[in-house]
C-alpha cells in the first residue's frame, strides 16, 4: 500500500510538471527554459529528478526536438513554429519513481505531424485498455503496439521502449526481488514476461514517420 501511494504521489507531481511545461512551450522558448521551470517545480514539491546524473545524463528533464527521437539534452535553441518537441519528466518522491512524457507541436504544425501524434497517443491508450493482469506479457504489449502503429502507416522503434518502474527508474522490487523488465514497441521472438498484479510499468511508444535508422548523437 505504501508503494502504491508513493508512486501515485510521484505520478501526480510528474503530471503537473508536464502540464505546466506544455502551457509555456511556445515560439522563442528553449529546452533550457523548460528545464529551469521543471527544476524549480521539483524543488517546490520536494522531489528530485530521476533523470539528472542517471548514467551521466546532464539534464533534469529530457527535451527532444524534431528528428531527435528521445533522451535529448535541454539546450538554448529557441523553438520555432512547427517544431516537434518531446518532453520527458521523471521524479523521485521519497524513494518512489514516476516517469512520463508528452510530445507537442509548437504553433499549428502540418497535418503529417498532427497525425503522427494522434496515432502514437492512440496506440498507447489502445494497448493499456487491452492489458489483463497475470495474463498479458511484455511480448503481447509489443505486438499490440506494432500492429496498431504499422497498420496506420508508421514505424515503431525497436532500440528503445518502456520499462518497469518503482523503487528506481528502470527497475523495481517485486516479491522481494529486484527486477528489470523491458517493454518493447514491437513483437519480439521470445514469449516475454507476464505482467503480474502489483507491478508498475511505463509503456513508451516511440514512432517514426519513416523506417529510418536510429543513431546516437555526438553528445551521446
């Protein structure tokens, strides 16, 4: 019960931070501006960034711009009209973690970008609705996501995906064992792991307009 309440508290703070960042993201604002706002909100709520210094990551949040898929480092580039901006926030609230992201278009944006966001968001909610505790596997989630995304003309990412979460950002203590579980965005060859009652997971559909190769940037 303590874990549930702890993760709920962390989740509410993450959701509120994302909401406030979404409200201020406009032409002329930069990723660094969003990071500073997020950092102040974390301090006000007495939580820490789960992202800062994680495997050496230098930012308090992730801000990915246009063709940057994920884990972008906040910088001083001002957003332009039509930019695609992804914001990823994760917080540690008294030892319990929550992690969420959103993607938005600065200004109006074109039809293709709007459709990309619609398909990605709908793939997430469709998959959530089809999860059955103690029956659904990680492979089931990947297969559901891939079928939904590809049937609409887009491409799921295989290199990155979701994860279990709880007592740390990418792992959790479940039945007295520290577990790390990857949640794929595509149908895997193995059977996957059954998602048990009491587990906390992040489903993270990462979707591209084309089947382009994912590369790691020079800043890693």
